[in-house]
């Protein structure tokens, strides 16, 4: 962990509690996992259509957008947080992700709801697709959810409403008031 300056430790009235930077090994292994799974599944099932995983990830991102909007409408105090989410393409934060500081509780609830709904939607693929296509879709959904679950696990101690999580390019920080 590198030393952080006093200016980085305080944003407005919030104090830095923890800053986490994903290790390059984690980023490389996360990215190569999807590539390896695609190569292996393509070798065993050459007729596997590449549209299935892309559609699964896009479906997951659409579900995430709906869940974030529904959560912001469910509670009046959370109505401001849906505007802090944007579509990002920077690895590993791919999809609909917060670009400003949001409460950790809000991020945790939206990520867990999105993961379960996405897994359920991928489970529905088994009715229409071949088993290998449905498994690849489920893997694509879980692969997209892994960075969010990793963030939740990294900040498992913070469950109160005064914790804020903030994302930068290659790191994320936890602040408390």
C-alpha cells in the first residue's frame, strides 16, 4: 500500500478508510479466464455461436440498469444515486457502474440483486439453448459480476449508511463521514 496524501484522504466531509488497487495478476487472470473459456468451449462445441455470450453480457447490463433505476425509485433518499451511474468500458469495470461516490450499501444491494437476477435469466437460457450455450451464457454473466462481488468482499465491514465508495481508474476507495 502506498502512502496517500492528506488531500486524497478527505473528500468534502468524508475521511478515507480503505483504498484498494487490484493487483495486475488479478486483472490478467480475470481477463484471460473469459478468453480461455471461449477457446475451450469453442474447441468442444465448434458450432457455438459467439452471439450467445455477447447477448448474455448485454442482457446482464440491461438488468443492472433496470435494478439501479428501480432501487433509486424505491426509496426517495436514493433517488440521486442513479444519476451517478454511467456506462463504462474500462476493464474490469465493464458495464453500468458508478462514476461518482455512492453509498456502499446502495452499491452492495444493487450488485447483489443484479447478480441474482442475471443468474436467473441465464438459467432461463437452458430452456431455449443447447446446454453448452446456456453454460457459456451463465459463465459470461458470472464473469461480469465477479469485479462487483470482489469489491463487496473487500469492503465487507462497511454496512452503515455513512460509508461511501468511490471508483477511480484502477482503484476504489471507502470513505466514512
